[in-house]
């Protein structure tokens, strides 16, 4: 894109500038020490010029938005046609409490629902299971049966809203409950819109909310992809997630490399099942974190689109241009929020949200200022939603597509991250692939080392966190309202479960669970059997116990 002679002139010009103008300035005012690194501890040069992107080919590497390689965006007009979906993640306590929060958010301009489940639900236990004691409703809503799902979406027309559900090991079961709840409303599954996280590989890598061993877990994921491709054309059956990898302490490059690598592993398993790539790939979606480093995060999103498009087209042979699209949801970085001076988090979230928008996200959740202390209060979540609305309506950044394209620094970062991703993939390939790399602890060690380095930088004040290791006022206390959950919620939830078990047709429950058990021993797609069990009001724990019996439970190896 640059004339060779002009680049030679620029080299001479830069050398002269460094020897004269720069040196005079440094002699008067030396630069600050040890602070010029990204959030991922990558060094940042003083100045970037066309010399740093000399090999950039506009059409090959960037292209126009809506065209391969989609570096500049997946839609030709991006937010000029429709702004990103503002999808606030919410869930706490009972289904009744969370239902009221959803209705409030929709009234405030929230465009889509996103369900946070509590830990027992995430681990496939009913609320009253001994293993669930003390964890009810603390990190999300408790859903133990179809009855809970019906209450959760009571008065919310499922044919009109798009719903995202952050659930992984028991994702197929929770999805079946959502489908059955929609049927109760008269909405056929083919009309449902939404996203199921359903990303089990990142659980082994980072979040650790796995239940079954990798192979049967992957079978369940591919079952949902196959079922969705056949019967639910508007549903994204998996959201390949880097969010939790980043929250565990990874760098931006690790998040990108491990997430996209996981995504392509799902593609391989689906192809092995015999699925047509252009039938299922258009409904694959991704989910990224957006951390503090403004330019690093924007570069990450742009590199993600380019890598995804190239691999889907050139490596996997997808012919449908929709299969090449890296469509993703973004959430601001929960791990960046501080309990100290919590109102500072409003500023952090605003910067992160702006980076996500300038990076071209399709939907966005903004964290609330109080999330280092508790689940979000109504006041805090409203500020978080208003942050997105101000960016969309007042900032002007949605007026043109990819406005930072061509920045020498940003394009250099994008290219650098892309190269580093392929370097990581080579290491994974040398270990035998994604599952062997998980078993050998490769990802886990890489993330742990990155997290350790980041914490060291904070403790040594090479990295400043405002209000934590600098700008601290002695004896200060910043108090903000904290969410209070219904203290009787647990008792009501358990009472509902007991009543359900007494009033349902237990013979039918037994039959559907027996059929599911036999199918799990074979190779059939398990979604139809799960749906039948759910419709009979078998509980989450009962269905998961069938899988625990047949598949066994996973224990992470100990590495030396």
C-alpha cells in the first residue's frame, strides 16, 4: 500500500527526527519508566508510522466492511443501519425476582435478555441437593425444572425477544427447558431467537464448571449444533467464549488464540459427525472480553474477524459467506472492577464499552459498578445500560464504520496479534491438538503465568490500578447501595420443587429418564430425549444424574 521510495524517505526522516527533535525533548523531559506496556504486558513503542505496516495490503488485509476478510466489520453499514444489541446479563435468587429484573431492563431499553444461572444450576444440581447447600441464587438465578423456566419468562413473549443463556455442562438440558417453556406460550421452536453459550472446552481451560469428561461433553455440544441446524434456524447453538479465559488471567492474545482454536475444534467435531459446514457455521457465534487497554482490545476484535474468515474459507472450505462471519457478543471485563472506590468502575466500563463498539461488536453487556461487591443493584445496572445508550446516541462513534482503521498503531497491533495467534496454534498442534493440550495442562499453565505476571506488575507498581495501588485516600470509604435478595427465596424454591415432584406424573418421568439413559449409552442425538424428560417435568438434577451415571464425572489431572 506504500511506495517503496516513500518508505525509504520516511526511514531517513524518522532517523533525523530521533537524532534531533526527540533527543532535545528527552534531554529536557525524560520519559516515565516501566509503564509503556499494554494490559497484556506487550511493549508499546513511542511512535508508529507507515514503516510498521509497510506490508499491509488494503484489499487483502482490510477490505471494505461486509466483505472478506471482514476486518472492518461484518455488515456494510454497521451501526448506521442498527446499533449493537444492548443485552444486559442478569440473574439472581429465585425465578420470580429475576423475572422482575428482566421486565425492568426491557422497560429501560434493553434489547435482549441474557440469563445468569446460579452455581448449582451451572453444575447440574437441583437447589435442594446436598452439593448445592449455601450457593442458591448467589451468582445467578436458580433453575431446577421447567416450572422455574416458565416463571422466569412469565409475561415475556419468547417469540419477540432474543435470549442468551450462559450455561455450559448442562446447556442441552437448560435449552430444552427454554424450548418447552416457549411451547407453553404457543411459540414453536423454529421461531425462537437467541444464543446458548454451550462452550465446554473453555470450562476445562479456564472456568472449571465441567461435569463430564471431554468426549461425552463434546458429544452433547455437537448434538445441540445438529438439532439447532435442523429445527431452530434462528438460534445460535454455541457461543465460543473467550470471556472466561480472559477473566482467569490470560492476555488478549491468549484469549484470541484459545477461543478461536476452540471454535475450530467444534467445527472439526461437527464435520466428523457428517454435518454440512454451510448448514451449521452461520449460526456459530463468539463471546469476547473487553479489558482496559483501549487499542489492544480493538485490534483483538479486528484480528478475530480476519482470522475466522480466512480459516473458515480456506482451511474448512465453507462456501457460504455467512459461514465466514465472526459474529460476537462482548462483555466488559469483570476482573478489572475494583471493590475499592467502586464508582471508578463506571469510568472503566465506559472505556471498555467504547472499545467494544469501535471494535465492531454485535451485542454488548456493560458491567455494573458494584459487581466487585455483589450482584448488580437496580441503580447500578441502570447506569451500566445508560452507558451504552450514551455511546450509541451521543458520542458520534456509531456514525461511520471502523473509524480507527488506518491507524499505524492499530493496524500494527492487529497484524502482530494475528501472528501471535498462529504461533500459539503451532504449539497446540505440536501437543496433539486441543484435547491433548487440555489434558497436558498447556492452556492452564499459560493463563496462570500471565495472571502471575500481571499481579506482579501491580504489586511492584509497574502497573497502576487507580484506587488500589495508587491514588488512595487514607481512611476513605465509598459506600454504594448493595442488592438485597429475598431472604425467603430459598425456602420458596425448595417448596416448589417438593410440590412439583409430588404432583407430576412420576411414572412418565421414570420412562423418559429410562429412554434417555439408553440413548446416552448409544450414539443417537440426545436432544429429543432430553426434551421429552423436560416436558414431563424431570428436574435438572435428575437428568444430569443420568449423564453422570452413563458418562462419569471428570477430574482434572494434577500436573507437576
